[in-house]
């Protein structure tokens, strides 16, 4: 499902225009990203939790040449599904 399809479904379900739904969806995504940038977690009860985790620096290999490369430490976003979401997907 694409962002456009989600906005269309939101508009239909909420009885609002598609433009309003796109604005609301973009606002949600921006606020989640801003919170994660600040190191906060975003918890949506029953749906899941967005968190930031750190990956350690490591040595990897260039897939084409096989040479060793240093991969720096970095922060990466993760999503952990909540109990209700897991249960809904299993059915």
C-alpha cells in the first residue's frame, strides 16, 4: 500500500477530503521522524513502537571488488509491532 493509497483510505474512513488526509498523514510522518531525531520513542498502543537503535562501527566488504571497507557507527529507526497488530496479521 502506498502513501497515496493510505491517504485515500483515510479520507474515505474519516469523511474528509483527500487533500486533508494527505496533510494529516504527512504531519504524522514528520512528527514521528522529528521525535526519533530527538532520541524519543513513539508508542502507539496496540499498533507498535518506533525507536532508534545504534549500530556499532564494523568492517565490511565491497561486494564487487571484495576490498575491506569501514562502515561507521550509525543510528537507525526500528519498528516493533504491538500485540494487537501481530494478532491481526496472523489471522
